[in-house]
C-alpha cells in the first residue's frame, strides 16, 4: 500500500487506475483507525477495484480548539493497520497546507438536515465536513464513497452536498460497529478515562431498551425517558436526544409522522463527546 501526501500525486495515481479500467472507492477518515473504519475499507475493497483511504484531521470541521488539539493522530499505526488487514491501494495523508493552501471560504447551503442536532450544537461543523469531503471527491472522483452510520446526520448532510454540487457518485452507508459491550466504536473512545469507558456502554443499553417502549410511549415521552435513563449514570450527561425522521432528520411528534424513526443521542462522558443512534421504527 502506497502512502501519498500530495494532491497531484493522488490524482496521478487515481488516473492510472482509471486508465486500467478500474472502479474507484474512497473511504474518508480522520485517522486513529479502528475496526469500524476497517469495516468500511473492507466493504470498499469488495465493491471497488481501487481503494483510497484518506487520513486527515480536518481543522475546518472542529468548532472546539481543544477537540482539534487532542484529536488522536496515529498515522504510522493507521498505515500498519490498513496494510495488515485490508487490500486498500492508497493512503492519502496530506498536510493542512496541502489541502488548504488558502482558506476555504465556501459556504454550503445544506438546508434543514444540517440545522438540527449536531448542526445546532456545533456551528460550522457540517460546513467544514462538506469543505473537506467535497475536496476529496474532487481529487479522487470516486464511483463510491463509504461512511459509517454512527454519524447518521453526517451522511444525510453529505448526500445533500453531493446533490447540491452535482457529484456523480454513490454514497454507501455502513452499519455501526460496536465493542463487545455495545459501545459504538469511535476514535474518541481512546480518550475516555477508565471510569468513563466503563460507564459508556450504558448509552447503547438504554437506546436498545428504548425500542420496546415505542409501543407504549409517544416520541416526546420516549425522549424524556431515554434522557433520564442515560443520565442515571452520573458519569454521563446527555447533551441532546432527538427522535427524528430518518430522511429529513426533523423531530417527529407522533410515530405516524414517519415511516422510519431514528433516535440520535450525544452524551458528554467527562471530556469526551460520544454520539450514537438507533432505529426505533423501520
Ligand atoms: O467522519 C469523519 O471522520 C469525518 O467527518 C470525515 C467524513 C472524514 C470528514 O473529515
């Protein structure tokens, strides 16, 4: 597997693969790779002839300087993990100056999907995500790009950006990968203290238990119940929990408002912000 640091070299490598008639898959990541990322890369390798994994901690999507500073950076280990466990062809690991030689001032019109939940709690976050993802799409012109459903809203926002920018590619959403105790796998899990790591599986426990309550509670009642149950563990503090339509991401008032309801949660576990979600109705 080849590690490429410049946009010019990446474009040349992808063009050579295209010349050979290969289909191209892209897995965008911020590194600190784990089994969740490996599942995306494996799927990309099954479905595409040539696979690029990008590893780039994108500064424009961080609205909290401490979060950007402490975000784990483990490029050597990431390359080893990909080399030993996947058939990915290229790791694209550029510098910030390579990606942003001048500040990116583009503002994406992402509509209602980007205004709720993470969009409301992390101003500018999704605009930054769209800045980097649109650049990666322009460099690689992938046939398919792979994203994990843990970041459920991110996928909806990226679909919106793809339609706005008229990119011709397929967005493939891949299921959440969980630790044996149910905690959604995340690069940020490595930043948890042992106490918070032990508390964190409670989030998925509550979400999983909430599915059975759909039969007896309204969305508002279930929202309250879920927040109270998670907060019962004093090491966890719910930032928000919303039950939304899976496509529009707008909150629902009645189960009949949607064909598919998803519960999306963000929890502060000490200094670490964890997100998770669950399908409540199909
Ligand atoms: O989900 C992530 O890791 C990031 O938001 C992404 C899509 C790689 C863009 O930086």
